[in-house]
C-alpha cells in the first residue's frame, strides 16, 4: 500500500517551507531569489546541530565562491574557462581552508552567478552574498524550529529487522556448514547487507543524540534511546561472531561426522521454530570433548563458536 509519509517526510516538508520563505523574503527585498533558494535546498540537514554547525562554515565559503566568480569574470570575461576556473579555484581554496561542508554551496554560488553579473561587479557580489545569507539563515531556522526529527521509531524498526535477519543468517549458515558448503557468496552478501543496516541505525542514533542536545527531551526518551543503542551494539557483536563462521580460514581442517552434521541441522530447525532445547548444545559439547582428544583445534573452535552464538542469541531473547 502506498504510504504518502514515505514521500512527503519531515525533511521534504522543511525543504519546501524553507524554499518558499527564502524566495518570499528575497522577492520582498527586491533581490534575485535563485541563489538563496539553491542555498536553502542544499543546506537542510538531518539534525539542528548539523545545520547550525555547518552554517558557520558555509557562510565564509559562499563569500569565497562569490569573490572568485567576480574576479574570474572581470579578468577573462564570460566563457567556458570562466566556469571551469571559478569552480576549480573555489573548490581548491575552500578545501585548503578546510571548509569541507561549504564546498558544494560555494561552488554552486560561484558558477551560478557568472551569467548575471554583467558590469555591476560590486553590486552583484554584495547581492549574491545577501541572498546566500538569507538562504542559509532561513534553512537553519527552519531546521531548528520546524518538525524536529524523531528517529527513535525508525531505529527500533531497523534494529528489529536486523535482529530477525541475523537469526535467519545464522540458521542458513548452520545448514551450509552441515552440508559442507564452507564458502558462500550468497551468505556473504546477506552478511554485508545486515552490516549496512546496523551501521545505518548507528548513524541515526548519533543524529538523535545530537537532537537531544538542542531540543528538550524526556528522561524516558533518553532511556529508550540508550536501550536501543545497547541492543544495537549487542547485535553487532553477535553478527561479528557469525562472521567467524562465514569467513573460515582453512576449510580443509573441517571434517564433521554424520552425527555432528545432524546436530547442526537440528539446531537450525529448532531456531527456526522457536522451540529450542539444550540437548543439542550438550551433544555438541560432548563432541568437542571427543575432538579435543584427537587434537583437531580448528574444529573445536568452530563448534565452540556455534555454541557461544546460540547462547548469546537466547540470552538476548530472555
């Protein structure tokens, strides 16, 4: 079913509002709105903190871009080289000054103002500076006061999905090991996809923590976010353990007997059905003791890793 909220989310609403107000202010002040609107569009950030912090970088970067455009136009006139030189010099100077967050806005300001400067260099420089300031200021205020982002529900859904996917990944890997498929491109892709899910969730947690520094939050919200972060770190640790079963260093030393294969398949089915009992782990421990006698260290390590993952999984679900 089509969900309009996925299209018209808070960020899109803030961008539309910021664009409208920026253009309106410029029109009322009889200033060309195009530069201000472009600036407003590209400076909406995921958090208020990022918007405020980057505004202090983007403002001087925009001044540099406008100045380079005016000087380039004055010296060589309007041609293809003017655009190339303005963009290149702007990026070079802002990079050397470590104004990284302002490079895009500065470069856009630089090349966009070239066609309209004509002979009024000082006026256009001041005018572009004013409109860029309006765009930056409007987007920053909108980002701060309008629809402060609430990432917590989204993070909870992402972590829950990652947890479900991790469990399925572990079950599938147990089956593959039982069937002596020690390398699997499909499993590796699933593993990488879950890693990306967890990294994305971790980024959203950072965004939400930044928001709480600028907007008043309830203690329950902070506690909930802390718990989600704890769950996320636990899932990352569990996924790392499963990675040890996926990227095996030496498959030649893995020689599972029929009983061990049957135990792994049984454990996989139990995990799927949610009706797990400890008999399978006890049997694996017995196998480990027998294997240790025959000094197959890698096989012992593999079976130990499987037991640890299962124990971690059920501890997390208690």
